[in-house]
C-alpha cells in the first residue's frame, strides 16, 4: 500500500525562503516516487495551506502516513510543530519536540553537553533588558573583550554580533533582546567546524560526514569540505559529534558546530533541522562523500517510515 506524505515548508521565520527550497527538493523527489504527497505551505503568520486553501492542521494530519518536516527556524525547529505532530501520533522526520527545543536554546544545549564532559565556551545569560546592565558588566569582567553576543533562539549569522567595546556590547544586546534572551559568549580564536550526522546512512548507526571548515576570508565566508584538520582533531570532532547527538537525544539527522583550537574542541551549538536544499552547506557536505540531497531525502523518508 502506498503512503501519503505531507511536506511542511515555509513557516513564520526568517528562514521562510530557505524552507521553501528544502521542501521543494523533497517534493521533487516524491514526484518521482510511488505514493501520494501533499504540499503543505505554512505562511508567515503560521496558517497551513493545501492547494492554495487555508486548512486545519488537525484535518491534514489525520489523512497522512508521514510528515516530512522541511521547516527551519522558530515554529518548525523549536519543538512547536513537533508537539502538534506528536499529539496526532503521525510519524515525522527529524527530532522530537523536547530535543528540538533544547537545541534551539543555546544555553540549555550548552549545559546539557557540559554534563558530558565536552568543552563549551564560557558564557553569561541575559534573559531580559532589565538585566542587561548587570549581566553585561558580569560578562565583560569574567569573559573579557571581544565578546560574542548571540540570540538564544536565533539561527544563523543574522542573530550573532561580535562586540569589541562595552558600547558595542550594549548596543548589540539591545537590538537582539527585542527578539528574546541573549547569551554573552567568550570569543575563542580558532577554526570553526561543522559536522552533519545522519542516522543509519551507508549501513552505519550514526554516519558523520568529515568535518567542514568554515573561514571568514576578507569578510566572505568560505567552506572547505572536508576541512584542514589534523587526524587527531578530526577523530575528536567526529567522536564528540556522536556523543552530542546521543546526549541531546537527536533523531534522523543534525548539524553540530564547533570551534577548534590547538588544544581543545569546543561545542558551540546543534541544529536539529539544518537546511538541505541544493544551495545549502549540507548539499556541499553530501557532495564531498559522493552523495546528493535527493539520496539524503530518500534515506530520511525511509528511516522515518520504519519507525
């Protein structure tokens, strides 16, 4: 019996357009495969649409065998939509609600990983504007300058600032606090690395694609797949990735970011639903091992249906 797959894409986040691209990739694969599919567009206000008409999410979910979640950012990646899917007991791709929420919260994820003995940058949490003066002073005193200012829930460079003076720190914090809590994170000089982990890929319980090195050269971000890490560094990064995937109770696939120094591997954050469209970094990582985004989509669909 053929399955009915609903593809969720769009969503009320800054990653709306990227989600449309990831979702289209899934749909392109489904067009070539047996079964029935539903293209569920979620607009920027959070309303669900099926074939151009606003629909009740509960009605959609009662009619499908699998949800392929191609949403990115808030709502689709922070546990909200996962709670809805879990209520309907419909299989879906990606991690469950609680792991998604923990990954989306930069302080909670760091504390979870710290308990496993993996190094994390020192940080100070500032949850509201009323705490800014005090917490900013604590951060400057304990962490020194420069300081990385990050939105707790924001994904991507849009939500990150590097402050080299107290004035820059307070200015960046005020801007980001309009969207929720922030963390002040110590600035670590080193190589940034990203690892994509995929469950059950190529007959491996948790397959880790060789670490990607991300460099800022003359103001432009450049990725090297694989990165120029020593053998010992690569092995430690990959071992840490597997431990982090397990510690955060992630499922199916994830992206894990690190900062690498000559003496340590620091966990920065984990992304439970990384972008995987053909222009995304994930696509470059897959290409580096002789795979494609469509092969990845087929694998994740089969993996979710088996569970």
